[in-house]
C-alpha cells in the first residue's frame, strides 16, 4: 500500500513480487527444517521407521509429503488471515518459549550468569504472551494441542514398536587366509574402484574386469541424503547396501572384493575422495540414468568426476 501510495502501481508490483519470493524462501526453509527433524527423530526411533525411507534423490519421501501437505490443508480449511496469524503466532512463540526455557534451565550449558538471567526473564515474558494467545484464540489452542497430541501418540507407538524388535542383526565376518594375504601383499596388484547405486550391469562388469586383471575391487556405495543434520552412516541398516555386498560376493568368487559405504549429499566429491585415498588404478562408473531436469539442477556425476579425476587414475564408463 505504501509503495503504491508514495511511488506508484509499478513499485507496488515490485514490492509484491519481492515479498512473494521471500515468503516462498521462508516456506522452503520451514519445509526443509521439518523434513530434517522428522528424519532425525526416525533415526532416533522417536518416529516410525517409514519416516527414514529415502527416495532416489536422497530425500525422505514421507516427511516431505507431511511437511508439504499439512500446510496446504490448513490453508484450504482456513481463509481468515487473523486466524492464520494466530496459528502462526502460537507456534512460533511456543517454539521460542521452549528453546529459551530449556537453555535457561540447563546447567550443563556454559553460559554466563547474566545471560541465563536474561534468557529466563525473556522466557517468562513470552510464556505469558503464549498463554494470552491460547486464551484469546481458542482455534489456535485447539490446533496446537492437536499437533502435539498426534506427535506424542505417534512417538509412543513408535517406541513400543521398536521395543518389540529384539532380534539382533549379525554380520558374518569374512574368513581370512593368512598365507593368501601374505602372498597378495608380496605381489603388486592393480586396484579398481566401482561406484554403484544398486545391483546393476556395472557391478557385474567391474567384477569380471577385476577377475581378468587379477585386481582388488573396491565396491563403493554412496548413500545420498539431502537432509540437514544427517546422522552417522549405518551400513547394517541399509538394505540396498547389504544386497549389493551379498551379490558382489556371490558373483565375485575368487576376486578380492572390499565393500565401502558412506553417506554424503555430494556423490562426485565422495567418489573422487575415495579414489584418491585408496590410490586405485581404475575407476569404473555406470552410465547416468538421470533425466534432463536432474542433470540441469544437480549436474552429471560422470562429468564432475572426469573433470577432477587425477591423471594417474583411468576412468572406465560402462553402459
């Protein structure tokens, strides 16, 4: 309004576009943060295991669905801006109150006394504001309590389900022949690294090449997770990785196969780092199956690797 009043309609249009982009960025930040929170809670067994299932782009699909669909449903059900503002206020102020209260009462945090006092005083003031909003805006109170109730119910059910799973996961360690190991150490052999996304023709090709060349084959699986605050890698819980390892050992009988597992949001950099660290002679990659849009947004793994690969490492592209 002020832009249109003091400058003109064109300036009001510019302001509207800028603020729309800012709101879009804020919504994207909130969705990404909520997806990361859901995923981290699922990793900690605070949410159902379905919340840690990833799509082909390394994004948890169920948290993404919830984080995008719930706001849409709220906007479809409620059109009053004042009511929407109340929903926003009770959520934001409630989050700040919880954060300030936790920091002010946590004695393990190394903060100064006056800082703790200021946090505590701010916590009291905002807590009164939160209670006022809850009293004045009953719809916002019902909405907040509903969200908390659903979250606590899902958390309780998830923890009960996790407690029922008592069967331990065991991984059989490969038997090592000392004499064979000493002969391998005495004889210089070639080393090959293959990066795979699953049980593909590239894996079979790499095993055959390693068998023909008498080389050690490193099978690298990069679990791409595009989530902030990702937990540490856990190969034992990754079904795709276990399938790759089992298949590689079945197909590669007589071949020295060493499986590698890592988590990253940048597969090309991880592949380059592993190839350089291991000092392999050959790097094998499969032909990219990504569509044009993904190539445009994230780039080509083969092109990124080929551009930065050390000269002493030969690149083999299969498929």
